[in-house]
């Protein structure tokens, strides 16, 4: 199953949508083998080195900065260095993006109106038509030499996300459930519970031998998705198989959607069982929505956790020396290589500071005492508070006050 951490690549797509290189084509990043015009060097544990050239940095500054405006050098170089470190880690761990995932993402970029559709003048190819020429034009619009270079870049990004997804803190849980919706009739609710329990036993067996923990006997766990499609009363379950978006221990998804607190606690209670046995299905439990059976599908790293891991990998590499690479790696974050910045990078332009205006004291006019002319009365001061009375027109009924309250779900 594809890890949802690949969602990170969508952020890359959004970034690329707003960028167009004003320089020559950008191939997939291939670090130079020599130090000529290099801005940074990475030394790996096996003694090999890679360099980031000034030309590569300049090209990616244009790519990430947009038309006519280069992005600041330091964060772009950090991104390039992080990419190379994590790609090396992928090679060390034999991690490669699955071809199916790469093709799916390329197709998404090609058909997205806000990606290729916003950059290519010609009409998108129809069903059965060759897509290569169109994707080549899209790649060039984003600053790549051709579609192959763009595809390689996206494949590398998927690989990087896979590495971070495996090694970053897994702070989200992915689950599916079968739901029997809440019923007002207690007899119907009890009937749902009996059905849910029988379904659980179908998946994990009856109590049987009490000396064997029930969680170790789920011989039919693979049938969960099909049963969810057949039995779940949740809208859309026939298509989704009961799969839910990943959520953290507070029950919040990436887009901020909260889950029921009981559902969250019951699902996260299966975490250790899933880590130990890779299979975890709950017995039926009840929430405000009805009766549930939950199956844990995966433990994942959120986008924030993945970004923290990326930053920590780069920071450790920047602090390391080539001599550190000869020592055993005992840190929480892997020491993949040692990074050296070889040139002084330009600082981003300072934001001008506008001094607040100095307040000018306005002289207070001298008090004057004017005496009304003889025979002239002083104007009376109206001390009656001003009121506004809204009177309905004749024949118009006064509106009734709405005393109802809105219930918060």
C-alpha cells in the first residue's frame, strides 16, 4: 500500500505550479563530480564525495523563485543538500519509489489544470493519444529539459518522501472501520452489537482457547475491507472499504478535521499490538455514531514529522566533520554524510525599516470666557438621552424574538 506520506509531494507540485525558470533547462539534479565552481561538498561514510555547483544552485533558485525573481540562496542550497543526503540514505536502505506511484503522480501533474494545464498552450491529448510531446512541453514550462528529466525529479522526490516516512516519528495512525449507525431503539442497537460481535469473530475467531490472546488469532484479517463494503452503514463505505484519513493521538487529521474522542482512544489503544504483530482489530465498541470495529492499517509520519526529520538530518550533517564519519553512528538521527559550505552565500535583501512618525504636540488654546450680550438668552442644553424607537408600520406585526439555540455537534 502506498504510504500517505507521499502527500508531501503534492506540496512540491503546488510549489512548481507557481514557478517558471527563466534560464536553460534544469535536468534532474546530478551533483558535479569535481570541486570546480562548487558551493558545497558532501562527504559520505564510504569516502565518496558529491558537490553542488553554482550553476545548479542558480538554476534551482530561479525554479523556486518564479519568473524574474531568484529565491534566496541559503534555503535553496539547504533543500538541494537535503535531497542528496536522503537519496543516499535511500540507496543505503534499498528504497526506491514504486513505478506505479511515479506514473500515478506524473499523470496527476499532466492532467491537473493548475499544473500542466496552466503552462502548456496546446490542448491536452485525448484518450488514446500520445502524451509524451505534451508532457515534454509541460516539463520545459517548469524549467526542465524534457519530460524524462521532470519524471526523474518527481521519482526522486517520491523516494525521498518514502525515506522520511519510514524513519521520521510515526505520529499518525491509518485505520479502517465497519460502522453500524446509532439507533434510537435500544433493541435495534443491541441487535447491531450482536451483528458486530459476530463479524469480529468471523475475522478473529471465537474465544476458544483462553490461554492464547485473542489478538493473535485474526486469521481472516484480510477479509476486513470486503466486509466493510458489504456491512458498513457509513456513507461511501462500499467504495472506500471503510478507510479513514490518518489522524494523530489528538484525533486530528492533516486538514484539521477532528474525530470522536472515544473512537480515537480505542484506535490508538491498538498501536502496540500493531507494532508487535502487524495485525490489530478491535472488538466492537460504541460511540455517538454507533457500533464500530476498527482495523489498524499503518502507522505513519505526518508532514510536520517528516519535515522535522529532514531538517535534523541536514543539521547533523552540517555539524559533522569527515572524521566523525569514521565513528559508529549512535545518534537518534542518522549521520549520512558531512556537509561543507565552500562559499559565502549572499544574504537576502534586508527589509527596510520605517521609523514611526514623532508625535507633534498641538498647543492648547487659552480658555476664553464669553458673556452673552444683554438680552440674549443662552441656548438650553438638552439633557434628555437620545432614544430610537422603531415602530412597525400600521398593519405590520412586530417580529417575534427567536429564543431557540443552535446545538454544537
